[in-house]
């Protein structure tokens, strides 16, 4: 049985102000050379997920970004526009010793901006397991509100 989870949403208007104020140059689209990094972090943070690192990096329907510090990848995020036109942030993780200093915000901003632009979305959603309180606080701090 899976852990209880919550669904959060972020409107384009709620994101617009803070997205515009973030320099996202530390984040970029994931490359083949990021595969081992994504695989290791993905296995650590999402050991029972349906998604594979190969899919995150290579699936053309996914927008996967990596954030770097001093040229070294320290986090990734992946999202998509579903077949019914809904924006979905599927996975996001930052290595544990790099959390809390702003790189996650850069990663989130780059990924959300790309997703909002992909299909001119009005809203994005994500699902997070209830026990991941730091992640919930992070998303709420960035304008996501619980919808389920």
C-alpha cells in the first residue's frame, strides 16, 4: 500500500511574480551525461516510483531539468503536460546536503516556467506524500495550495 498523499495546485498568476524574480541560469534541461546522477538521486528519493531515470532524461513528453552548483548537478525536476492538458510536476529532488540554500527554488522556477510555457497552462499540479513535510513546506512557500 502506498503512503497517503496530497495534491497541490499552483496557478500561473500565483507563480508569475516569484518566477519573474528568479535567475534560472543555474538550471538547464537534463542531458545524457546527467543520467547517472538522475538515476542515483531518483533511486534515493523515489525508490518505489513508476518512473525510471532513463525515461526522465529521454522521454520527449517530459521536461526534465537539472540544477548545478559549481558545475556539479545537485538536483533534478521533471514534469509534463498530460493528455488532457493539465500541467504536472512529477518528480523533484535535491541532494540532501544541498538543501535549504536556494538551488531548489531555481530548479522549481526553471521547470515551472517551461511547463507553463509548454501549453500556455493556467495551472500546474503535483502530488506529494504526506510524510514529506519539508517538501510540502517548500511547495506551499512557493504558492502551491492543497486541493485534495
